[in-house]
């Protein structure tokens, strides 16, 4: 059991979990220019635990004026932060990494409380998110320029990378810690400052991360966190996209919202980094190790209970191994998918994030079954556990006329299709405007290389159900986004290339 901690009453509140635990690092105010502040209007909105529908705490329901204050603070801080050395920025990011690592248990409690994911998975997210702070602490000292051979004998060409300025960071609810560190670690390494607008469902993790950043020595104004309800989100988004002091918008979320933000950013010709929705195929060829494929199908589908942009959405199984794979997958779901509140030991699948998402998943399955699809396991809400729980499900006999055939499900539903030829499965997999992640299982080396080349996705995993790490470049093509996160390219997203010409060197 994690010990209880007494926290400051001035800007924090406590929540008892299961009658014995408190949430440490639980802030009830937003964070602007190094100060814990309320909304200018003094309005608040509740943060709900999706496992039991209880209010965790209330946080400021900020408006456009509050967002403007945060942008101005970040802009002011940029004037000094951009002139810090790469070594200084690296050291601060490393300290932030260390502080977060020491507070893993407390951060995980907050993630579980507001997102619903099991504690073990929340701790896994902290480790994953923290890996970006560690990576970008190192990368900060390797943002190199170039000296280009000059066509003139008396001149020298130098290219350097300059920080963009203030970055508006708009993050989703499904990975409330990792999506912040993946963006903020990179932009800070480049010398930028930021305003974070966390998802309405999960603002508490962002505030906890900001508190730990402050403890690590991040100067005031470098990181700012603006919280708001859905009602005020559009007005805040307008400021974060259109304010002249903002140099870049970094967003992870739905393609629909991404297009809106992209349109607003275009008014000022702002740089954008967009990681949008996916529709990942999970392809199993006859040569695949079926047990291995089924094991990784669990990772690809049920991580965060299916609420992941790179989660497998369409299982495309060769007819020769379809039955064997489906049965192996079903067996693992029956044994490994344990529904319940994230604080309960042994639970592997928590609730869906909110009522809207619960209705969407249930509606997609109901539509499919009404039109002839079969649920081999699951297929309905688990209302005996709570209002937002849904059974882990396998659907077969899904046809193109069903809504679930082409939509991103974002829930614990595996849709299994049968195919016969390699070209057929490539055509099916590519028949989407999404192009984020994809998964291929085969022992045929030539086939693996062909799939890597022919699949129209930004990322292809061969014989693995997990793509993400700090080292590779994460991102999609088509309507799944612009730019890359992680890797050295993740830092370069937040820089401009400056060309300096040195002439008259012979004088």
C-alpha cells in the first residue's frame, strides 16, 4: 500500500481511495507564470472518476482571457529561456526526469483516478512518458547545425537551428502524462516555452507534472497549464492557435479537431505538429507464429482498454489461419481481460473515459450485430461493474455496410476479417484516410519488407504489438498527422533553420 501524505491546503486537495489512500500531488488550481491560479471568472468544473462517476476535485474553468495571460507569460519567459545553453536545458530536463521517477506511485494514482486505467498500466505510462524526458535531456545537447561548402571562395555558409518560440500544447485524455512529456520535453530541449491545454477529462495529471517541473527547477513561465471544460475549450483553442506570440501548435487527438486547429493555425502561417486518429490494421499471414500473434494482439488492442490512437482497429487474418488465430485470441481475452476499477488488484481493463465514448462503442457494436455480425466473446456493456465499462469483444462477419467496418473504434472491440492474398490485404489495409500505425505478423522476410514498403502508414511493426518508444520517430501520414514526435526529429519540429552567410572573408 502507498502511504498517505498530507499536502498543502492552499492549492491542493486530497481524495481518499478505497477509504485508505490519498492522492498526493493533487492540485485544484491552474499553473501560469509559476503561480497556482484560479480562473479570472472564478468558475470551476468537476473532474470525474470514470470508474465510479464520483467527483475527484474541481479545477478552474478558464476562458480566452486566461489563455492570453498564459501565452503572454510563456512569451516573456521565452526571451530568457531561448538564451540558456543546451547543457542548462539538458540538466533541468534530467532533474524533471528524476523527480517524476521518484513520484511514480503518486502520479500513477492520479492517472488511474481520472482516466480509469489500472494502476499497473498507469505506472507503465509514467515509465514510458519519463523516457521522453530522459531522451530529450540527452538530445538537447545534440541539436546541431551545419557548415555547407560554399560555391564562393570568399564566403562561408552556416545553418543553425533556432527555437520557434511559444508552443501551444493540446493533449488528449488517453495518455495524460506521456503526451505531455513527449511534446514538452522536446520543445524545452529546443529552447521553446509552452502553454499546455490538457483534455477536460484528465487535467490533474498535467497539473501534477507541472508541479514536479517546478520542483526540478523549470523557470516560471516556461511551462503553463490552462484548464477548462468543454464549453470553454473552443475559445481557448482560438487563442492558442491565433495569438501572434504563438509560434507552433502541437496537438494529439482526433482528426476532426486537428483539422479545425490546422485551419486556425493557417491564419498566422503557424507551424503545426499534429498526431491525429488512426485505423491500424493488424495483419496475420499463414507463416506467422499464431500464439505469438495472439499474444501481441492483446497488447495492440487492449492497451488502455483499446483507447489508443495506435491501437489495432482491424484484424485482417489469412483464411488458412483465421480460425486458429481467433480461438487463440478469444482464449487470451477470456483469461487476460479482467474488468474493474483501476485500483482493484488483478484488474487489467478499466472503464471507458466518459459517457460519450461508452455510447459510441456500444452503438457501433449494436449496429454491427443488428446487421449480421457475430460476437464470439463480449458484445455488451458491463453495467454490473459500472456505467462506463464495456466487455472485451471479438466481432466476426463484419461487412462494409456496418459503421464499425471503417470507423476508429477507440474501445475494447476487435473486428476480425478474413483475406486470401497479399495484394488483397494490402488493398484493404490501405483503404482508409488514416495512416498512423500498422502491424504485420509473418516469418517470411521478403514479405515483411514488402509490407513495410507497401503499407501506407507512418509506422509498421513487424511481429510486434507495441510501436512506441522515445528513440524512433512517431507519427503518421495522410489524415493521421503532420510531423514526428520522439527521436531527434521530435526536437527539430520545434526549430527553424537559420541561414547565415559570412562574406568578404578575403578582406
